[in-house]
C-alpha cells in the first residue's frame, strides 16, 4: 500500500558533506514549540500551586502530599514528553494495531483488575501509583484513529470509513462508560468525531453522526430507562438532569449539590479571590476540589484574576495545538493534532463548564490541573506528540529549503 | 503557508479516489486546502466561542453576583451557637435566695443524628448506659418523652455527668453518634417543696408555645428554641425578666458540621433577679406550722390530707408567706425524667409520714375552690349592717335549730344552743342559728346585702394577684342561680358525656341558699387568698377610720439586676375602696376579737397566753361542711399592728373544726411574725 506521505528521512550525510557546509546548529532534536512549552509549564506550576493551597490539610502531617506528588507526575510526564518529542511520530503509524490492542487491554485490564474509587472501577493500583487506563487510552485512541483514517484516506467519502472509525472509537468508549467513567467515554467520542472532521469527511456524515448522537441520548436518558434498561448509573442521570434545575436548593445528598457549592465557591471568589480565608473550599463544601472541581478552587481562591490567567494558558495551549495541526507535514500528524485538540478542548470546556454551572456534571479532569498521575502523564504524552509534529514539520521545512536551494 | 501546502497533498490523493469511485463523484466536492483551513478555523471558532461563554459566565458569577455568593458562602459556613443565659434568681424580701441557677454540663441526645433504629442504636444506648450508669431502657424512655414534648430539640439524658464521662464523650465522639455534651443552666430550689406551687418550675419552651396564634405565643415570643422557660407560677409570670438573653458563639463549620474556627463571642446576659414580698423565715415557719396543724387533725382521726396558708400585709397586699400541701419538689423537674416519673411527680405529692397525696401541683391557697364555713360570718354581718337589715342588739338564734320557710331544718354544729344572742356574741360563739336567721331575713332584698358586700370585698372574683392560675370562685346569688340554670338547661339540650355541672339541679333561688351563704356554706366557692383580701379590707377600714382599701395581693416586689440594683419596682395599686360605717365595723371587729380571748370565744383556747394587749387578735374559726368528707377547718385572723399588721388565712381539708387544725397554725405564724414564743395550742371547744 503506497503511503501517501512517507516519513521524511534525515538528510544523507554524504550530500551534506558534498555541499561542504557545516552541520546546521539547530538540529531538530533540540527544537520544541516555545509557546506550547510555555503553556504547559505555566499550567503545571498553577497546578502545583493550587493543589498546595487547597490540600494542605487533606493528609494529616503532610501538607504537601498532593502538590509534591503532582510535581513528580509533572516531571515524569515532562520527561516522557521530551522523549516523545524526539521520536518521529510518523513511525508510530505502523504500530497502529499494537496501539489499538494496548488501548483495549489497558481498559479491559482495569475492568478486570481494578480497584474502586467513589463507587466505580477506573484504575489499577500499583505500589506507588494507580493506573487509570482510560486516561492513557485517550492518547492510544488518537494515534490509532489517525492511523486508521490515513489508511483509508482514499476512501474518505465513503460511509464505511466513517463507520469504521466510529466503531473503533465506540468499542473502547463503551468499556470506559461501563467502568463507569462517562466523562472519558465522551472524550473518546469527541476525539473520533474531530479526527473525522479534520480528515475532511463529508459534512453529511458529520450531520448524520450528530443525529445519531441525539437519538442515542434520547434512548439512554428517556426510552431505555422506561423499558427497564439502565445504560447509565442512576447517579449519572441525576447529575445530568439536575443541571437543568439550577435554582433548586440541594442538600448534600443530592446530585445538584456539587455544582451549587462549586458556583458559590467561584462566585465568592469575586475579583481577586478569598485567598487563605477560603471557607467554602477549606470547609470541604466543594467536593473533589483537587480533581474534577479543581477549577472551583482556583476561582474561589484566586478569583476572576486567577481563573482568567489559567484560562489564558489553556487558550494558548489550544491555539498552539490548532496551529501545529496546520503546520503538520502530513495527514497523520494533522489528525493526531486534531485528536489532541479535541481531547483538550472537550476536557477544558466541559470541566470548567461544570464548575461554573453551565454544563451537566460528567466527571472529566481538567488537563494538567486536576490531581492525578494518569491524567497528567497522558496529557503530557499528547503534548509530546504535538511537539514531535512541530519538530518534524520544522525539520521538513528546513530540508525543503535546503533541497530547493542547490 | 508552506506547511499547509504539504498537508494538502493527501487530499489531492483523496481526490484521485473520486475517479475510482464515480458513484460518489458528484456528491463529494474535492477537498482542498480551503477544506482543512475551513475546518481548523471552525475548531478555532468553537474554541473562541466556548472561551467567550466561559469568560462571560465567570464575569457574571464573580464580578456581577460575587457579593451574593459571598453571602451564600457565609451562610454555608457560619453558625451562631447560643450560649445559655443563667436564669435570674428569686429572692425573698430581705434578699435571701429562694430559687437560683447554676450552669452545668449535660449529656444530650440529638434525635436526628442518632443511628437508625435497630441494632446500631441499641448498641449505642447500651454503651451510653454503661458510661452514664443508667439502664438503656431508662435512656430510651427519657429520649422518647423528650422527643414527644419538644420534637426538634436535643433531649437531656443526664445532668451533672462527671468529668470522666465528659472526657470519654469528648475523645470518642465517633463511638457516640448523636450524643453531645452541652452547657445548660439548671434551676435549683434550695428549700425543695417550700412554696413550690407558687414558684412553679421550668422546662424547655415547646413548639406549641412558639407558634403564632397560640395562647402562650405572646408570652414566649422571641425565645430561642430549646430555651428553658417558666411553665408555672412565678417562673411563668415573670419569665421574661428571669430568662435573660442567651449569648452567641459564632463558629465556622465545615460541610460535616464540625466546628473549624471560633469567632468572638457575645456574652449571655444573666436574667434579672426577682425580689419577692415573701419573708423566708415566716414562710419556713408557715410550712412547718401547716404540717403541725395537719398532725393535730390526724391525731383526732381526721384525714387532714390537704391544706394551705397565706399571710398578707393588709395595707399593701404584699404576701408574706403562702404554702400549699401536699407539695412537690421542683428540683425533680430539673433532672431528666421518664414519662412515668413525670406522672408521679405531677400527680402524687409527698405527704407527712410518707403519705401519698393527690394534686401536689395545685396551689390550694390561690387555686382552691372551698366553702369557708363560719369565717364568712363577719362578711354577712357587715353586709347586713351596712344595708340596714340587721339590728345588732336584737337577740336571735335561740334553740339548736331553726326551721326555714320551706320546712328545711338548719342547725348549729353539734346541735349547741347558744340562746338568743346579739351580733357581737353571735360572732364570738359563732352561732349558726343567729346567722341563719340573718340570711333568711336578708333574702329577697335587692341588691342582696350579703352578696353585695362580699363582692365589694373581692369574694368570687379575681384578685389580680401576679400568679397565672388564680381561681375566680363562686359567689352564689339569685342572679347567679338564674344564670347557671339557664346554662345548665342549654347544656342539657346537647349533653356532653361528662355532664354539664353548672348546678346540681335546676331550681329557683331559695331562702335556704341565702341562709347557707350567711354561714359560708352552700354554693360558695372561694380560697384563702380571696378571704385574706376580704379580711384585709376590713383590717384597713378598722385601722384607717372606716375607709378600707381593697389591696391587690402580690408576691413580686421588684426586678433587680444580678448585682442588686433595682431595675423596676413592681406596683400593684389597690383595686378599690370600700366605705364602712364606723360603728358597724367596730361591732363586727369586737365580735371576732371576743372570739379570740373571751371565755367561750371559738378560738380563745388557741390564743390563750397570747399578749392580746400588745398584739390584739381578731379571728374567726370556720368549719366548712363538704359532702362526703370530714369538715374542712378554717381560720381567718387579723393582727392590726400599727407597724406590722398581718392577715392570716389557714385551711385544712378534712381537718375537723377550725380551732382544732387551722387556728393553731395561724397562731404559730403570728408568733413567728411578732417574735413571740412558738406555742402549738389546739382548741378544745368542740365547735365551729
């Protein structure tokens, strides 16, 4: 099968030698997208700072328990990011079946071996950390779907292509939703749709997918429970529907409570935040204030100013992702970048939207900000892929210039 | 845009496929550079819109409505915990402590935080029972009773739990869910049963008392739930002064309601003290004397199972001492009680010699309903004299019985024959036949002479005393009879199960009714308090040249702050004045004075040896007949001392003749008041 774009190979030393020119100083290995790196660095620092301030009393005697661990995850993730940045991402395409297999394995292994947290089984416990398969799965899925689409790039107009890609995404998504981790499942679907979108499938396919999604939603929330089939857990449905009635006063047993307390915390932050006098967060009124509702902690403690800073860093991150998408030297890279963009955008908007009460509670992490090794490392791996795409694109550009300039 | 150029390449290859699959040819436009650019632009646009929405929402939440959320967060986390205010003291006229409070620790159960009923709760009760040294069953009973009374409030299980218990509860809170310790103000009644009905008792304000529209709502308006408030007697009457103002301890709590920070407290204001007109030594002696009086009755074989006394300063209406038997120990209401224990305290009084007597909560001095017997005769006499219906010098009442117009026979007690005597002698020996004739003669006059005078003197109407439950009593008259007949007839048309009870039978007023009233019998119902007011009026007129003020009896004298400064003096202006003809009044007074010291006077034996020259006594015995019971002994007396005048009323239910059980009590009280030797003297006159 002729690859539409073969990976760009390094220039042959013999030609360089012939040209008699010295080796270029800025080799592709050292190059990283500076703005992307800045955004990641900034978010990492914000994460350590906010976790340090809200969890100082969470573990007795260890005020820095969470922030230190998050710092370690960030360092590990950054190291992995640098490694990935130096790999030519395009080579990963040939391992697409392995990658897809690893995706399914990591999810199924969690179902089989995992331990419960808050009533769901999402992670496998290891001595030092717990492995949350669905987080790493996002990166695997992006690579696998991108490779699949590239393989079928001659058949993008066909319904079968869209169907295959969606099927490839929905199988792991169903497993993840069964964990139950509705949020990650939805991320998978968003990734698949975005990869198709970026690849250029016909608009009517996309419209069809939206229509199918609406029907599925109606079935899951309306029709299926009516005939006694509960696809989602009761609490998930409650959370989703509680969002529709925000004015109600919820007590701590009810679904709308989390969002209500989160809104109060953020609102009470006002312009510059409550600082250390943060009764709403300190008193544990906002649940999960270091993971799913970490944005409430930011808004409460540092106010509009802090929230705006963090959101600006996310804007920078997403802009660079889209920019790298356009810079990519090949379709595979563009699709990977598109998938990463989908992952980041979906998680940022849904997570923040939940915290500020404009989206139903689904349970997704805020990338790089929420406490958790799997999420941080998976996100940084995805950023590593972006860096690799950037590096390869720069290298190709440099080579092209050189080739054109005899 | 070199980069885009490169990306376009695969799209072009995609374009090739169109030729290989012509059936899609017309539908799919060849994707080009513009397609990817457009789609990335759409992604960027979506991101832009989402960021726009988020920023707008954050602006709305934090900048526009921030203030409101700050308040909500404060409402979430800040609680005002009340600090109990010690209740004010009750003092006697000299400042002696009669009722006081102390703050102590109490172990309480918060019903809503208990484990669900079942093994968990039973295990908790067993643990708690072991800790407090109580049976789990008792804890359950106390909890159930408390929950029934005030369903929303914590129930106190034990007061004065030792330090060890409190330490255990404090350190092992997890093992005792729903159990807490709280500072509570506990009422203490150092003299126990003394004047218990007058003091009343306290308990938590109930929900009913706090609901608008209920009778007690105005009285307890603004009281924090769970506060101890006065439920009876003076505790109720002066509750708003005594209860004080609870302090506030603002705390910050977390989502599990655990206190995480304390804020500066507002200290509670201790309740004001209530200074009474009571004289503690006299009160104590009165209680002792009353029991001695009952022992005298029992020595004669009478049941003597209920009694009351009341001593009043006649000019001002200040009550110097007042007691009722049987009594209860209000300290028992302070400790947590089970339902059956409460019933026992409320219904069974502790009598002398361990006897168990009914109705200990009834203050027989102010809430009794009694005929008075012969103690009413001075009122009959002055009323008839003032109406001009009685010539005091005409001898009447010869023989041991007289026969009324209807053929009914009215006799002297013991069928004595005092011969035809004048008014003074009739009062001295208490000739019933004399007064039967007076009553018969008075009947039919309008207005009825005896009733008009009795009404002026305060019989059968509220005295205005500062106690919540004084009885109004009944002063029978033709008009009253007519009214009762009407009510009875109306009631009988739709008879309730319990009966109507306005009158025993519907019949017109008869001369016999007036004859009965003339000697304090028949339908007359009054109590020592009303009689003391009536005698005080006579005493005031006697001391004040014919014009007698009708005092408003009262126990409260002043409201004081805890350090003793007067906050408010309580004023009880006299009800009205009654004018008497001096000569008439002197005749009556002469009659009841003779009764106390002349040979043959009804209470002369009781007062024998008394310094009549210094402290002349004007007293009248009474022996009230009550259906199915031994006679009720009465004694009323006036000691119109210029400096320390006193009116004393004593009654002993089923005590026999007035001079046997009641008059000796009065003498002991008078002895105490005038610092005379305390001598228990019982009458030997088998008389009235």
